[in-house]
C-alpha cells in the first residue's frame, strides 16, 4: 500500500505530517494527520445524489477518541465504544462551523466527515489538529468543497504567541484561542482569555492566520503530489422554475419590505408575511397547481433579501447608526 505524505514544520521546528493512500481507501477522501505522538484519521464520504427536495446542506461531523488511542479496551460488556462525550461533541462543532460555509450552496447530498483519534500524546490537545485533518480529507476527495481551511490553537505564554501549545504550557497562558479560516479569511474564533486590549486580540488572530495559511499551502502541495486536485463530481441537486421565481419576486418584494420596515411586533410581522403568500396564491389562475417546495423557497429568498436591504437602507431611522 503506497502512501503519499506531506510534512511541514511549525515556527518552532515541530513537524506535522499529512498522509493519504494507506488507510480507509474506500472513503471518498481520507488522511492521517500526525504531530508528535498524536495521530488522527479523518475520512470524508458524500452520497452521489441528494434526497428529494432537500434545500440545505445535510453535513454530519463526528470526532471520536478511541479507547485504543491510549492503549485501553472499552470496559462495557459488549466491548463497544461509548457515545460521544460532551468534549467530543464540542470538538465536532469546531470543525462543522469551519467547513460548513465552504460547501457550494446548491450541494445538498448527505455528507459525513469523521475524525478519529488513533494515537494520543498526553501533553497535546488533539482539537488543534481536527480542522486540518477534516479539510485535508475533503481536499483529496472529489466532493465539492471550496477549501482548504485549517484550524489552530494560538496561546500567549509569558508574552509570546505560540501555535498548538502543550497542555503544560496552556496552564500559563493568558490568551487561549481556537481560530479557523481559509488562506484569505478567518471564519471561526473561539476561546478564553484574561482581560486584554483589542490590539492584542488582533495580534493573536493574525499570528494564528499566518499558521493557517501555511497549513492550507501544505494541503495544496499534498494534492500536487497526488497529481493535482481531483475534478469535482458533477451534481444537480436543485429544481428550479425561473418564471415562478420572477413572479414571486415581482409580487412580494415591495410588500415584504414594507412589512419589515413597519416596526410591528415579531408575531404580527410573521402573520403579515404569511398573508402576502396567500395574496399571491389568490392571483394565480383557477386550477393552477403551485409547486409548494419551490414557492416556499422563493418566498424565503424574497424575505431574506428584502429584510436585509431594509436593515442596510433604513438603519438611521431605526437608530442603528453604528451599522456599517
């Protein structure tokens, strides 16, 4: 079994390797990420077709720490792994929030990304590597994904910033952030800190982004070692009716805008939006069969666009002078 490996270093000389082609070869994409004694196996799989009339991204991200990672066997009668702990659920969400916005809006196939801890370093939290592992698994697959991304922990210890600090070092940190992003932008920040200045916060995020850029570059280089990134699979997951979309937009946009601007209580606004939908249905010729799924989708789009435009256009009349 021939594996392809890309290795790069952090600023302090520690190495991270990304290996693919050896484990979980039946997945659409799989990688093993290693840093010190910590090893993560990440796999990505997506259905070939979407379920009927699904208009969202059915993405599942699961991070699991296997008992075998620390040389143990599950202690239950059936010798099975337990359900995800609260910590594992929270780490799964770290990855989900970072990768979910980067799938195409019209891609609606069931997609699962699984990250398993297969070897643990007792002095390193593996959560700083899960975003890198998940993104790399997607990058070596043919699943549509506008990545890469990566995720790092940035901590300030004795006045110095460090990426992916050890557990011992984190006990001395006054800033501890998990930061995720692409080569151009940050899209997730989570953490804790003592009181700090805005300038220190910006420095920490910039320091983290420099590391993210390097890790995204490593993923591109891994794809090049494989002969280039795979062509994205073809898909068509959305039905459309341009005539119906234009009819709904022309009829409802100004009415929705006026309701949004009216300063009515939320329940009254919701009732008014529903009334606009009923008014539109009443204008259709008798016997017309309205596509319920598409009409709901197009009305939702109109409400989204109209409310957003109202907020941007009318901010001063609502006293929102600080909105930019």
